[in-house]
C-alpha cells in the first residue's frame, strides 16, 4: 500500500465509520484531550452525507421512534442530561420518559460532532466522506486506503463500522428491499401485498414507514416464531426483590436452569420487564461464561424470545400493528424463507415450516432479518483486508472479531493491537453490545486507553 500523500499528516487516530459508535468515540477522545491536556489529530471516514446517521438514525420518518426513553440516550453517561438539554435548546419539549423521533437523535449526534473542535480546542478532526477499504500495519504505522484509492497513515485505528459492515456498495439482491430504503418504501406504498421477512424492530419500522406513506394493502410478516417485539412498560429501577430474583437467575450454571429460574420468578408474580432489566448489567458476564455450543444453541433457539422481550418498542408503535391485525390488514406466517424469485409480477417466496413448504407471491418483499449471524458472509473490503492479512481474527462464533477487555483486536498470538472496535463487532464476545448504553462506555474506555492519564512527574534529586 502507498504511503500517505506528502500533504497528509500522520493522524493520532483514524475512526472508521461515524454512526453512533464513531461519534461516541470522537466525543470521548475530545473530552479526554481536555482531561489530559494533550492534543489529538483524528481522521474520520464516513461515506454518508450525514454524521451520526448509521443504520439506526438515518431514518427521516418521524414515526420512527427511539426505543429507549430520552433520559437514557445521552452520548455521555457522565452527563445524562445532555440529550434532553439539546432537545430543549432546539425547541423540542420532551420529558426524560418520552420516546423521541429518531431523526432528532441523528441531529443531536451531528451537532455534538460539529462542535467538538470548539469545545475541545486540543482536538483536530478531519472527515473523509468515503469508505475505508483497506488497512495494513507496516510495523510502525497503520496504512489506510480509501475507496477512491487515497492513502492515509495513523497511529491508532477505531473500527466503528457498525451494523452493516457489508454495506459497501457491492452487489445486493434487488428483489429483497431494505427497510431503510426510502425509495423502496415510496414505490411499495401503492402495492396491495407486501411481505416482511422478520418480525423484530426493523419489521415494525417498515410497517410504520409504509403506513406513513399511505399504504392501504396487506402485510404478511414471515418469521420462524412469529414473535412481535413486546411493548415498553413504565420505567423504574428493579426493586430489591426483583434484583434478588435476577441474582438467582445469574447464579445458575446453564441456560436451561437460568430459564427455569426466570419462569419460576415470573410465575410468582414478578414483573418480567423489571427482571430482564435487572439481568441486563450481567448479560455480558453470563454470555462470557457460556461454552460456544451453548451460545450457538441460544442464538438458534432462544434468541427470538430474548430479542422480543429485551428489545422492546414504545406502546404507540406496537399499537399501530395491533390495530392493523384487528382490521385484517396484517397476518403472520411462521416459517423460514428458503428461496425467492423475482418476476415482473412481484416476488415469489418459498417458505418452509416443520418440513412443509409453501409458496406465495407478493408485490414487494422487505428483508428485516436484522444483524448478521456470521461475519464471514460479510462482503466488506476493509474487514476482508484485515482478516486476509492476518491482522484481525473472528471470534469463536464468527459474530464479530476477537478483542480484549478494552476492545483492542487481538493478534494470532493473543497480543492486543492498536486497532480498537466497539459495538456490533464485539457481539461474539459480549452479545449485548449494540445499544447506546453499552457503546458509549466502550467508547470511553477506548479514549482512556489511547490517551492515558498523564503520570505525575517524579521528583528528581535528593527530595
Ligand atoms: C433501527 C434501530 C433502532 C435503534 N434504536 C436504538 C435506541 O433507541 N436506543 C439504543 O440505545 N439503541 C438503539 N439501536 C441500537 C444501535 O445499533 C446503536 O445505537 C448504534 O446506532 C450503533 O451504531 P454504530 O455506529 O455501531 O453502527 P451503524 O449505525 O451501523 O453505523 C456505522 C457507520 O459506519 C459506516 N461505515 C461502514 N463501513 C465503513 C467503512 N468501511 N468505511 C467508512 N465508514 C463505514 C456506515 O456508513 C455507518 O454510518 C437501534 C438500532 C437499530 C438498527
């Protein structure tokens, strides 16, 4: 790989991706430059026009709400009012319990990012509006290449490629539409039969977007278990009885025993939402101690149940779906889509369930299956490059990459590198790693590792 052009400096850090993870990393680095009184130059690669959009916050549809109340969505856990303050400053009246439209969250992230250099004058940021497509280490510095073939050098790398590292502009099957494709929503609004593969949060988003686009036809939701996300209840902190029940669940050695304990506590009248919330701080610890075969079996058999209870939606979002069901405009179909064929009349899906196959035709089909379950299938040139040159290694489930506690990639011998990652690429090792709450603390740890606290000066001499 070429060295960077003579006009390009060597950057202290290169952040790849500016969705929530990338913005969070930049924010915590900037804060850290102030704490440590140390200058920092930072290069940010992001092909999208908007900073902070990513998969989650790219939507322009105001009916797409955050699924976490505003009071828990601050970029900085040390400053929990930050998002609420931004809302008020920008003329929006929301309380900390409200579920705010996601486009506002993108605007918040973008505003914070654009103010970083003023708030932290020691930070110098440069954004390259391109994909980073290759990364190599020459023993001294990291050499990065952009999709346009330009080269850059950095001392540290933060991989913040997020939920769709395969979205690199390469070939994609046109027949299965993306839930985030505004044009696909607009063109499907006049259709009469829409199928949605998956029944989680993205499926809910697709239906809300189609309803907002005045779709009047019929939805078929196809998923293995037919489970919709559960609605949020009132938000409180789990009481001591609930926490004690959660601790009993955590103490069980196997998933089967944990489930039995969970069911028994719910059977005794404890609120399931509070129990799940009480388990949440320990889910990474539980995940870590499970052997790989149990993790695989959890993903295969229990994940749909966990996801529908853990990733809840605002009541107002779910009530739209329940109303559609009542009107007969939404039906669920249990099964797995095994093939699809596009023709001028639409898309024909083959769905298998319990050994039986059925075939159905739809005007359009949205693919809402969510995050990948095997990173090896991703077609991201950047990840390919670091896997091929032996810099990065898949975790044991190939859900993400092997990292240490701080999120540093590990070499083949297990030595930490100056390449950090956060969010989805740590799923294999942490499982719960995609929400704001987890990512912002990972970003803080990374910033503290890149800019460690200055050591107090030792006195030289007799004293
Ligand atoms: C629909 C949805 C709603 C959600 N709502 C909430 C919520 O309400 N509360 C909550 O806590 N969590 C929520 N989440 C969780 C969410 O995943 C995280 O909050 C967060 O958005 C993840 O951000 P990310 O930056 O890791 O990934 P992404 O959002 O996927 O962003 C990654 C970015 O990297 C860029 N990129 C990718 N590859 C490259 C490359 N090679 N070079 C340069 N750039 C690249 C992409 O263009 C993208 O902008 C939601 C998730 C989804 C999908």
